[in-house]
C-alpha cells in the first residue's frame, strides 16, 4: 500500500489521475477535486473507467471514501425530514445472486419502531435490485422529496431511489455498467443517503474495508451502527458461516465476529438463498413477511436482529433476533409493506 502523495502545487484533475495510476492514496481535498470533476462530467468514459479501476486496485481509504461521499451528499436532492432515521442499504457487488435481503429486512426493522430511509437502486450487478423488487410489488419508487419526508413521519418507512435523488450519478452509471465489477461507487452508495441518518447497518462485499467504512460512517454523522461482511464475501449476513462486524459509535470502531449457530440458527449454504428476477424475489419477500418458514426467513431474522442491535433498540444480539421474529410473526412487518404500497400510490409522479 502506497503512502499519501505530497500536496500538489495545483489541484488539476490530470495530476490527480496521474497519482491514482501510480498507486498513491489521495488526501481529503484531492479526493474532493476528483469528485467534483466526476460530477461535472469532466472525464471521458475511458478516463473515468481507468480512474475507478486505479482506485479499486490500490484500495480505497477512509479519507477518500468520506470526501467522495460528502461531495455527493452536497449535490443530492434535499429531503425535508429532520427526525431520527436508519438505513440498511448494502454495497451489492458480491455476485451471490441472493434474494433482496436488505430490502426485506427494512420492513422488519420498521415494524420494530425504527424509521427506515431505505436507499437503493435498480440492479447494477445482480438480477434484481431493491428498486426492481419494490416496483414488482406495486410500490411507486418515484415519490417526491416532500412525500418521502411525509412517509418517514407517518408510516416509518420510505424508499429513496438513488438515481432520482443523486442526479450526478448519471455521470458514472454507464461506466459502472460497462466495467461490470464493483468500484468505489458500490462502497459509496450506502454512505450518501440524502436523509441525515442517525444509525446504520451496512453490508459490504469488501471485507478488507470494514474498519475504514465504519470510520467513514462515523465521520459522516452516524451516531452508531455496524458494517458487516458475510461468509464467502456476501454483503449480507448469511447462515453459511460467521459474519465479520465492525461496530462503531462515532469514529470509535470495534471488530468482532458473530457465528449464527451460536444463537440457534441452523447452518445453510448460500445456494439456499439464491433469488431470481424481480417477480420471483417479490414472492420471496412477501412469503418471508408472511412468516412462511424457510432459509429465506431465517436469513432475514439474522439480518434484522443485527439491525436492531446496530440501532441500539436492543442491547444484545439475542434480543435482536427475538424482536425480529416477533415483528414478522405478529404481522407487523407485512403491514409495513402494505402501508408503503398504499402510501406511494397516492403520489404517482
């Protein structure tokens, strides 16, 4: 891993590119300049693709991630909501082709009294992104900012469709799709929710970035939360093996490992939670929230339990898993799904 480059005499994009291609880390200000260049469309597709791969190959630092996230947030559409909120958006990019775990989990967390500002997108590297499965369920993903704030305040859950709230992302979408590999923008997506989050549960495919990502979340204003990396590289906790966790309060980060079998879960291979297209995943999501026994259900209980703990709703993992089961079995999580369908269809754009 290379050292940070010395301060440059002039913050020119070509110089920044040169340092990236040489494998150097950028400092906070240099990364802000790079980010502004991306959003302004300064780079050609080939230049941007090369820069993103250079960032990927050298490894992204907490400082780089924080700087890029802050620039993206500064350019995001404002959501007029001031209360506490949580997100459990993951990075994607693990190529596990699982069902929409975090999206399903969001309804369980909302049923437990957490206001969920679920940030997401259409599929980039999988068959069904959060926006795809929610659309298949009859949810209008294009609610206006004022309507998103209203849903957060009244029903306790809203979906924030990233492309409509981060117009600058259009500058990188084509390149990301053509690269067909995770980049810093996969790590970035969960960090740039337009709502000022209080807490967060974030899954990542990049296990080597756990601590840095947790530090970035704290620097961006989250009071507490967790970054998790599932067995076999998944960006969700799963039942195939232990989950790596970076738990944080502010910028104070603690590392731990959780084995689901220690909490009564039965081990299951990742192949058991493979999903399908948006229609298939909509069926899985609905059946989980209707408490139909399956590995899908157990996986959501695992992730929701971690979410309740990350939020501070419970003080132990065991209590989190118990709460998750109750929220599903009582029908409260399914009711949140129905409430979101109803609320979004009052606001067809």
